C-alpha cells in the first residue's frame, strides 16, 4: 500500500478506507482501554491521531511508540469523535521503524527555549515552531520564483566565488586551496596567489549585482536568488555570515519603477504565504501572543501576526525622500526630547533607531526612503541632478528594519568612472562591468532583498538565526 | 507610454496601436528609402523588425543605430509584409539610449567561436546561442521548484560554508578570514583555527546531503538546490569548480522509489523546457545541425535535439544492476575486440567509456544502474543483503554521462558506524548526522543531480562552461 501524508489524510483523502501512515510520534496518551498517538510527518503543522485499542496492541508493541519514534500505521481513516481533529485512524497494525529513547531524546513534550533549540538545530526542525518556520520559508522561496517567472524575468546564477567586490568594500571570506600553514610566496615575500586554484586571490561573493547588471543588458529583466556572505564580526539578531539574497536588475527601469516592483514583490510573497501557510502562520501568531504575555503592556504588539501581514499586503508603502525623512525626525517630539542616541542632520546615515521611529512610530507601515546623500551610498548609484543625492532607495519594515536596498544605477560612463576613482576602485579592474556602459548601456535599476529578513517578517521570529536551517555566525559553523 | 516586450509584440499584443519598444540593435540594413532595424530585448530569441522610412529619419539620427546599441522606438505595430516575422513596427521616433561603437564592440554580425565568447562571458549573453541557453536554464530552474512544490517537498537552504565533508573525501576550498601571509599559530606551530571566523577550519560544501537527511527526518520530503564546490584540478568539458546541484532526500523511500522519482523528475523538467522554450530549442537544434555538417558521417547525431528530448520524455529509462551492466560489457563485441581502454570486471568502477557504451551503443537511452559494489561507493549507502553491494543508483544520459548519483541511505546505526570507521571518519565528528539514526530513524533515500549537466543535455551544449553564466574552473575566476 502507498503511504498517504498527514496533510492529505486530514483533508479526508480516503475516509472509511484503509490507509498507510508514516511519520514521527509527537505524543502518546491513553488509558487501559485505548491509546491515542499523535503522529506528524512534516507535511503540515497538524498531527494525525492514531487510535490504538488496548485489546489489539500489547504493551510490548506500544512500549517503543514514544515521542520522536518513527512509525508506520495501517488502519481505517474515520471521522473523529474527539475534539481538535476531523479525522483519525483506527489502527490495525503499528510498526516501529526507528526508536527514540525517552531517556536521551532531547525533544520531550515540554517547550524548549529557542536558544537551546539552536544548539540542536538538526532536531529543532521536528518542532512545531520550526516546522512552521521552514514550511513558510519554503513557500516564500517558491513565491519568489513564481513572481519573477510570471513577469518574464530570467533567473541568473551569479558566481559565488569571485575576484571582485561589488560593494567596493565590505569584509569578505577568502577562498583558497593554498596550504595556509606553508603558502607559496613571491620573491618579495607576498603570498603567491598565482599558485592558488584560480591563479588569483578570490573571495565569497557579497552581491551578485554586477553580474546581474551585465545580464540585464541582455535579457532586460533578471533576478538572482542565492547565498551571499559577510565576514563581519556581528553577533546580533539581524546578521548572518551566510544568507540568501534576491537581487533583481531591470533594464529601462528608473527609481520609481524599481520601488513599484519591490513593493509589488514583497506584497506578492507575503500574500502567497498567507494563502498557502495559514495554519503555520496562525501557530506562530499564538506563539507570539504567548510571548507577549510576558512583556509589559507597552511593548506588546498592536496587531496580531496575521493582521500585520494583511495590513502590509493591503496598504500602500509610504514613500519619502531622505530629506523629508530627516525633516520628520527633526520635527519629532522624540528628537526634541533628545531621545535619539545618534545625531540627526542632513548628511548622516540613518541609524536603526531613526528607521524604527519612522516605520514603527511615525508611519506605522513599511516605508520606502529614496534619494540619499551620495556620500553615504555606493558609487554605482545614479547621481541626481542636484549633484548631492543619488537615486537610492531603502525599504524599511516594522520590527525588521532595512529589508531592501536598491537604486537606479549610474549608466553614464564618465560619472561612474569618476565615482569609482573617488572611492578607490581601479576602473581597469572592472572592465567587464564598465562594458555594460560602453556598449549599449541604458537607464537601469535594481535592488537586493535579504530573504531571511523577509522570512523573519512573515514568521515573526525575532532572531535571524531561527529562520535559516543551519545559521552561520561568528564562532558557529556546526552542522 | 509603457514599454512592451518583443515577445508580447510578436504575439500581436497591440496590433495597429502605438507601442514603445526598448532593446538592443542586432542588425540594421536598408536602402535609400527605408531602414530595417532588428531589435532584441532578451525576452525571446526572435527580433522585432523596426521599419524606419528614410524620409522620417535623417542619416544623423540613424548613424548611432548600430549593432549592440540600446534604443527606444515608438511606432505603430503592424502586420508585416516581409517574410520571417508576423509583425513589425513602423517607427515614428527612435532614440539611442546607449551607443555601441562599431569599431570596438566585439559582437559584430559574424558568428564567433564559443571559445572566444567565453573570454567575453559578460557579452555572450547577448548572442542568440547564449540567449537561448540561459532562457532554457531559467525555465529548467523554475521547473525544478515547480516539480518539488507540487509534490509537497520542502526546499531547504543547506549551508555553503561547512566544517564537515559529506563525501568523506573530495578536494575542497578552504574558507578563512585569517591573514594567510601571517596566520596565527599554536604553540606547536600549527595554524590556530580557533582564531578563524568560525573558530575552526571551514570549507565550501561539496554536498548538502547530510543536512538534507536531517531535514527529511522532520519534513518527510525535502530538496536542496544550491551551489556546490569541487577544488579538483579538472580542465574538462564536464567539470566546474562551482556548480549547482539539486539534492532531494525522502523519508520512507527505498531505492526503487528513489529511481522512480528521479526519472519522473528528469522527464518533468525536460518536458517543461520543451513546452516553454520551443523556439530556443529549435535554434540550438539548428546550431547542432550546422556543427554536424563539419563532422564525419559516423559522428553525426542520429536524432535532432528535439527528437532526442522527446524520446527521453516518452520512453522508460532502462534499469540494470551493476552486475548486469558488467555482464553486458563483457559480452559486447567492443570488449571482445579489446576496444575498452580500462579494465572491465566485477568490482571496478565504471569508466566514462563503459557508461557511454551502455547508454549510447547498447541501450540508446538513459540508463539507471543500481546496486554497485560497496567498495566503490560512499559509506552512507545502504548495504544490500548480499553483503557485497549497496543500494546505489547512477543515472547515465546519452552524451553527458552521469547526471544523477543517489542511493538508499544506510539507516542502521551499527552498520553505518562500522562503514564510517572503515573509511576513516570519526563518528563523533558526525554526532548530529548520526542522531538521525539514533532518534526516529527510518528507511530513506535521495539523490543528487548536477543542474549544469541537465542543462547541457537539454541545450545540446558540449562544454559545461557554456551553460553557466560565469564559469569557475582552474585558473579562471574572471567576472
């Protein structure tokens, strides 16, 4: 007989028929007449209840049916008399495929802290919380591809190992096959990277943008979705050394079209999760509500998770220029009462506290801030006619902060080369990037979206380490 | 006015209406009365013809409309009188957005060699051949996600930076933030990796399988699709240092179910490309037919590209055990005439020449070879009852060779630990992997498919460097 998944069984896939269930025991309870075994197979957050009559199954058979054990159950799927589930299985046979010793299996019935579960990231996938998180992550990843596919964007796999640094700075991981204990050296004592695998020094990519721009000049609209790396020693709830980024690049787009696309994209992905992971989101919503009970009244969420997501999907993002944002901040009571830790004036970069004020206090919704001072933004962003600002945009989300960074790209060769030199990049090293301006260049734009930040937003998880299966952070590369 | 893409215009999106076209000039020809400009925007392999009457456009205007230039054209979309296209644009205005100096732009009308185009990988995306290849790659990548999504598999992002080596061997790239010129050392002179970013030595992943197995024990069915790395000094047409791999892992699957899934998957992806990239495939088919003209009769393809793909989609893959395969080889005339370079006997690994004989001469279709001798396969493959073979499978495709490697996994703790030790792996280092057997283990299986090999198969491209945008190979990390 073919196995049927819990998700299908709970939708009444084969009522009053014999079915084969395979999965892992979540709980077992009962009395001397009957045992109730809750089985989960990861297809849904819900368990399927297996009813095992004591007269059919000896204690001997049931003793290994413990939390965490893998079992196969044959029986009739019937409408459930009990509360909490529509269907259950009246078991005729139960086979234990893999035991889970109750003395040593770490995931017992009680709730575990997220910190503890991070230590056993390989097992946390089996909990309700992380099951929900990673089913949602899966849905969102699919939505990313679906969105761009429907729009005719070409998915580009830009290189992971690279000899260039797209941001013109940033701390990078070196990639090498040299013997680090005894590397080859040139006559003057420098490392001889000519003997390295690629014949030069290489790093892990910090962005696929430049290769993406190249591809946009061929396909009009492209996107990347791949891993990206930062070797920053940031032990925060918002940073990973290895994370997944989505970077669309579009020929013939200006900043407004860029912002429109980003807003449409974010709403699409959230809506898709709401439609396809309703139960997972509801579970996480309850989790947050429980968390909130331990917080003082003024720190509790104003909206439930679902309400927050629906609010984002159904409302326009706010759009302000950087200059307007500075005005808002300087006119705020918060500012007047000197509650900002960092300086606020035209020309400074917005700090997290400023972004949060704008998003969470002032607008109470996602905000697209555009036209930042050129000196605090990257060289490749298009210089505005004022000569002071660039056609940049950041999208800030409540509770998360910056979720998107993008810009119209500088397509004018002379200005681009000048700005490269100003930040110390040798234009010759970027010959292929500059070819996009040299040959058939055009106005174009793009953005980068940190996938984990978006998953955080949708799942409500406070720590970015809890939305990627095996997080990579300073001092941590286990699993 | 909003721009319309060539693909939509060629499907008659706005006949007899004014439209805005943006794209790159492929060719310009004409006479003193009229100019014909072929414009491509990457949305399709086909160009849209722009008709520019000499009386409306001065030579001055048209002089920068050269091959490679980016232009914007306004005009009426009309049914075409000429051959080769259904629609064309009667231009009322033409704006050159970015010039492409005919003296220096490398992509002129004449055909370029693939070798030359590899040197300008950033520009080759603008050619018909590579346009077709990467549109097909995009379609196939989407099909990968669509297939698994429809089956309820969870997409897992397994780590790229890892401290473990899933294959138990294999040459790997080191990842480090240490100063290679002057690394910290322990008292005994070894590199002190405790001071490295992750507090230990780390590498780029060679496979996400082990993390995938962990996840399958939570979600039943999962897949990965991400970059994978080999630091092998292989300068061949079949190897990349950085490539994308798809690795599904399924709880409660045996080897046959594994093979069934792999076959269904490959057919699905190919069929999806046939349905969605018909014109691109036809273009590449013509390209191959041209190539064949330069080959001796006996080296030419028996089937066209489309025929080959449809043949694969519409026929069952052949299935043989390794033992049967060895028998076939040893009973072949090829063997009797001593035409195999490498030894054939039970126990040796199949060489490329053997695989090609089986696939291209004997069966003339994809072949699934199962149950290899345990000594030539990985420690994690399930030992068969004969004690000599393991439940492994390789899928071999005509012209490509191995496209899939997979197995039922060894779920029995004692046997697994024994095999680990036999190949020199310390079980303690793999504690989390072994936990999948320790707690709720179950029969399970999975496979890995090299995405580029599959793209090669569908596009007919002979060199794997021509199916990934920016290939990474020994001595080559440009772009």
